[in-house]
């Protein structure tokens, strides 16, 4: 016997508020989303929302954290990391339109300076840092590049609705997406051996030769 998913009306009020907020932020911009709308969706008084979360910015941060699945992506082994990112990116195609998705929240909130503060902190602490550690990349270059790729393609697919990115799952788009993530993961971002040494030698030679310029010789 399998248990049924509890109805929203039986969930604790704070959980309903966070779920309602995530759904709103996923469909509308940060500026368009009001606490009164969220309270109405969660079937609570707006004053209760204020008491629980204090501000829209704090509620936004908790809603973003609630729908984020970064743990699955950044904790995957290197061999399965590309697949984990691909599954997360295309997850929305298998879920109902009413379900919130972190990428949708990210895209629709970029125009707000207030929301960007939360997004920047979340990206750095929840994605870039742990992913860089997983990739053993002290520069964080590959982690940032993967996230930039996800965001850019997500904007083209979801916000601009570019036709080439609307094909069903399992098609060329998904395969190419997976291959690009794999290539980024496998990139060698270490500086070529000897580059810093050569640069210092060149700099040193230039410094030693500078007093022997022709103008200096003519003046002797």
C-alpha cells in the first residue's frame, strides 16, 4: 500500500507559505510578486506571513532554498555530474506547470537588485563553492562556467522560448547539452607549466636591459 501525498490544506502554514512563494516567484518577477498574493495562495493572513518571515527578501531566500536541488548536482561523483546537471535542467519538462523550479525563479528575479543579493549569495555558497571543491578547481572557473551555461540556455528556452530548445526529452538538444557540460567538467584550467616562470624571466630581462637603451648609450 502506498501513501498518498498530503493535500496542501493539511500542510503546516509555514510550509504552505513557502510553497506558494516558490510557485509565485517561479511564474512572476520579484517585483510582481506580493506578500498578499502569496498569503492568499497559502490561505493565511498576510500579517502571519510578516510575522513568520519578516520581509519578502527573507521569504524569497527560503523559497529558493526549498526548491533548490543543488545537493544532488554538486554531490554527484565527477563521472555522473554531467548527467545530474542534465536531469536537473530538463526536470521541468516532466513536472506539472504548477511546480516551482529554481532556474525559473532565478531567471524571473534577475531584474531586482534585492533578489540579486539573495541569488548571488545562494550561487556562491550553495553551488560555486561546493562544485569547485568537487571538481578540485581552486579557480572556480569551471563551476561558474557550468552555472552560466545553465542560466543562459535556460533564458533562451524558458523566457525567450527559442524554438530549437523546445524539443521533447531525449532529443539532440538534451544530448548536446550533456556533452557540453561534460566538456566543461573535463577542461584543464590549470595554467600551462612554465608560463609564470617564463613571464618572470621576460620581465627580468626587460628590467635589466632597460638601462642599456640606445638613448642612454648616446648620452654616455
